[in-house]
């Protein structure tokens, strides 16, 4: 079974909180468990500085090509109504990207995200099942605090609807599982209670550990009661302080309260006011601020008591961590906390300060009880391991995927069966005369749009009845067409550029003859790359294959038009037999797989909650979709020739570049660095070889997991240094190898290299 794990919660703000830590720990435990499943981790490109750390965190368990990075548009925070269209478009793009990964199950460890940042989560009808981990419904229970505006409320309710649509819901406690049945209106058999685990780094201190330095570092001067909650109403810091003040004076004066976590100025003042209002001395409450994990473990082990009188939790990970470190604990008798603590005598009513004080005093006054809890806590915590959590999750995944998946709709229906297919009729200057008669002749079978130089049709009647656009427009809107018909001569340079990117049926309007130099170079390149061009330079008498650029990118259908069609000047109509031949050829040219860009484009909404996309929105979506399209191709071996072809054309560079190109291996693909991105290096190489670079387009190249990028360095001038583009390639999942120029040629001349593993040669 292939399981895709969405780890975006290890990228956004959740990564430093309990949710992010839990998502990473559970992911590692599932991958380590194996069970012969195929695991893929899904990340977003919206948090670039987080991608490499996640790759390193999983490197011992997961190959680089098993981490896929989805490109998404920006400004998608779902709580802002102005982002409604962008957010929905991003959800559709994410679902499309996951579908390409072909999972049996998508696991989302944290669905309720992206309200105020650019994390995108979605549960979509798909050819795979979806499992979601639920932590709590606290925002819903305290909507006045956590969902104060219409935007955030709407976004939260949409996530609830998405959760209800999941095939499997995992809950981090029986309490949350019960809440989900009611609040999501889902049957209980779709829910599995799955208590979380505790990191093995949380363990009791070594016997005789000296905590004097730790306490001095955080300004702690007496035995202390520890709490690690943020200053939020449900965490009940006010109840903790009031309960502490309710203890007998001698006990109270002998202890301090230590609060761990970042505290803003307003919260600092509020806590001071609570302490003063309870009559506590100013040194009673110590605000430790942010504490690294090493010190947190030490504080757990050093405290006299860990007190957790929270008003509501989904699980209660802090109290579990404290027990794992041997701390004595008391906690609330509500929500999920009793499931974690497991002892009624350590529970109290969090709404009653006197009850909190009594529970704390009982433990602080009884050294024997504290010794018992120091042994009991770690034993209890050992029942909550990530291995056990992973086993519960995988068992649930396997049960969910055991039965065949019912048929579900795809992203978008590419074209209604009853509608005429959309055809782009593309003519350059050599085929422009045929545009108008072809438009009329093909109109019965297709919805035809003309693409002609200048974007305008000369004949008034034709211009009034058919849409016409220029080549630039077509490049931006090509995915909307079901078929493409090119009408061009062998030497048609503009059409050659288009047909290379958007293959279609080719109607030739001339016979092969002498080609201009630009077409000759294109044809040489189409048949043998730069190796063929270099060979032709050294043996100029060798003719170039005619029309290779055009023929290489047709969909397998080429019609030689000369003799088949009368001169358009003599007739406005094309012979019926010729039209029938064209229609049959075009219809047969449809790929068996719909163009994924067209399917995605049709799935995007026109408007979402009264917001419509701007031109910038559409451009950004198109750019992200182009990046994601790389996942649909096979991994490739790339050679970054920036250090060879860019800069000063020294003899060493020229020799290395020519030797590299003469290898002639069609499995090698040459790229170069432009700014922070990689581009196809044909234009750069042509300039370095003294060939007119205008013959070649500079096209962006996007990395997919499993690509192999070989970089060249060491020409004595710092050329080939690491760049943002190579860092981005590594983030996207490329394996990178750096070689000196001469070593590169020797390395790639070995025919076994391309098929074998990428390793540094001896």
C-alpha cells in the first residue's frame, strides 16, 4: 500500500509546537514500522526554509526521492475572505498533485491549519482514501475566543466539513473521538481512538543529578511547581495561581510557580496582576520564557510537582512528558486528561481553586507519595509510545483500504461528450492563406479558434464569426483545447517553437527544399542535439534532416497539404474529401490520457464566495502548475553547464564544453542557472559555441524528486559555486553531485553512469 503523509504541519508555525512534533514523531514511527508499505512525504514550497531540515530529519528512513514538494500559489490564508479564490485553487492544485503520487491513502496529521498562513489542506473526492488525525474541537467550544470573526469561523467550518468527508478519522483520545461523532455527525465506526506517544528523550534524570545550575539560569530559588502552558483562558493559569495561593502559608512560602513558554508583554502584566491579586509575593511566579528541550526535560525532573489544571485538552501531552521524566503530577478531572494520568487520586476540579490547592498540597506535603509517583509516572508513560501509536494508525489504514474504493469523480470532466471539441487552428505566415477556408470547413465538427500572426483575421465575415488570437495568447491558454492543428511550412520557426511545447496534427503547406540557416540548426538539434550541430560544423557537407523539429513533436499525424487543397484564392471551400481526412486525423490524434493542465484548468472555479481571480492570481497558479507538472515525467539526469558556457570563454571551458556535448547521450539534459532558477541551457550553449542563440528559447526547468543534477566547478575563477538554484533543486528532491570540468567529461562518457546510481567517481 502506498501511503502519502502530508507533513506541512512540520513547516508552518505548528512545527515548534506539539502538533508539529507529534506529526514528525508519528511519521518516523510509521516509516520505521514498514509493513511493506511505500511511504511518500508531501511538503509545500510555501515554506522553503523548512524543506531541507525535514529532509535531514527523515534521511535515515526515507530516500530523497520519496519526499515530494508541491508548488502552490501565495496569499491563501483561509481566514481572510479576500483569499477565497486563491485558497480554493490551492486546494484543487494540492489534490491534483497528490493524485499524481498515486497513493492508496493520504494521511493528514493536522487538517485544521492554514487559517493565517499559507499551509493548505484539503479532503477531496479522489481515487484514494483519506485519513485525518483530530486533536480537539477547542476552538468550537470557545468560539468567542478562538473564532471571533466571520472569516475565521467560515474557514473553521469548512475544515469541519472536510474532516467529515474523510474516509477515516483518528482521534488522539477517546474524549475527542466521542466529540467527533457529535460535532461532525459521522458514524462511530469511522473513528479510531489513537493516543499519542511521548518522545524517548523525555526520561527521568540520572541519580544524583545536580539542578543548581539549571535553577540559577532561570531565576528559581525554591522548590517549584511547574506548568508549561501558554497564557490562554482554557489553560487556566489564573486557576493555578489561585489554587497555589489557597495552600497553607508555610507550604506556599516554601515554593514557587515556574511557567515555561514565550510570554508577550500583555500576558506578563496579566500574570503579575493575578499573582498580586492572590496576595503572592512578587518572586512567587517565575516566567522562564522559551526553554530548549534539554532544559525542559531537566525542569520536569527537578520540579516538586507538575500541575496541569487545564479546562480543556484534546490529549494532554505536557502531563505525559512530565510523567515520563518522573515528575509528580496532578491534573484536571475533565476532557482527555484522566485518560493520560490514569489515577483518580491525582485529579481535581479545574474550576475550583480550593480543589486545585488541596490536590497540590497533598503531593507537596507527602514525600512518600512523591517517591511512589517518581517510579509510577515513567511506567505509566511507557504505555504511550510512538511505536504503539503508529501500529494503531497502520492497522486502521489497512482496514480502511481492505475493500475496493467506490468510483469517485475525477478533478474535472475534460469535455462533455455531447459538446463539440475545442480546436486551436495555428497558422504561421506560410499557412495564413488557408486559415479562413479551414475555419469554415472545420466549424461543423469543432469549436475552432484561430491562432495567427498578429492575432487578427483579414476576412471580415470570418473575423466576425471566429475568435482569433496571437501566439502569445495561445501559450497562456493552450490547456483549454482538446486538439491542435498546425498549418505551416517546413521552415516555420514560430510554429516549431509552439509544436515542441504543445504537440498536435501538422498540415504541411510546402515540399522540402533549401532551408534557412535557423531551420537547419533547429533540424540538426532535433535529431542529435548539440552533438549533431558540432558534427555538422566539422563536416559541413553533411545535410541536415529536413523538418525534423516539426516532425518530432507531432502527435503522430502529418498531412502533406500540397496537391490536396486548392488555392484559397481560387475557392473559399475545401474539398469534402480533404475535410473528412482532416477531421478523422485530428480526432484520432487525441492522447488516451487527457492533458493534465487542461483538466486542472477546468477544475479551477470562476469565483469563490464572490471573489474572482486577478490576472496575477492566474499567472501564479499557472507557474505553480508548471512546477508540479515535473512530477508527471520520469526522473532525469541533468548537467548544469553554467560554469562551462557562461562567463569568459576560456580555452579550458570551450574544450570541456565541446567534449561534453560530443558525448551525444540523449539521456543527458543540459541546464544552467538564471537568477534563482534552472533553465534549459540550449540558448546559453549556443552562444558559447558561436551559434545564433535566437534559434533557441530559454525555458524554465523544474526539478522533481529523483532527478540527478551534476554541477561543474573549478575553473580557477570561482565559477560553479553553489547557488540559490542548486539549493532549490536539493529542496525539490534532486540528488546533487559536483565535479571539476575535466572529471565531469570522463564521468559522463561512461555509458553505465546514466542508468546506475549517482556516486562520486574515484
